C-alpha cells in the first residue's frame, strides 16, 4: 500500500472520569493514577497516515497537514488549548478518522495519538471500515 504521513501536535486538557474513585485506579500505592480523574494537560502528538493511489502528489502532504491542523483550530476557544473532556487517545483518533473519511473516502487511514510523545495509541481504519458503526453508542 502507498501512503503519506504527516505529524503535528496540539496542547490539550482532558480527564479520565472515575479514575479518582475506582479502586483499580485509585490504589493509593505505586500504581495509583487517581490524578487522571481531574483535568490535566498534555501535548498531544499526532501522526496520520493516509492511502494514496499514485506517486505524484495524490494528496499533497503539506496541504493535508494544514487541513488537519485547521480542524482543531476552528473548534478552539481563545485559549488555543483543546478541551477534550473525557476523551481517550483512542476516542480522539476515532473522531479524527471520521473527519478524514468524510473528506477522503475509501482510503486506508492510520492514526497515532500520543500524550506528551510518551504513551498513546495507534489505530487503523481500512478503506472499507464504517466509522458510524464503530462509534455507535460512543
């Protein structure tokens, strides 16, 4: 498969509801992550791959990157910090994949979203994958 990829990063705030009260997470020991239950800041690092069908700028990657960055710029408040509420890296990737599929249908997409470039997810969306079905109830 042929693909291009782009990277960008964005400051954001999110939380993990219940992490402060769930005994599996709020252990009071070395593995305690109760702080995740409160809004906290990360730099979210994105790497996005998209299928291309030929080798002569099928999707021009600078334009693709600028478009992706604008998706986040247009929904921001004046603070320029993403307010992600309860969304995990996986949920952020799913939301982004849905936007990409709308503009570029029937293409394989892979998205990596990492918190502070330390921990994150890598999600794959085959070109026949139906996002609406996967996100039902989310």
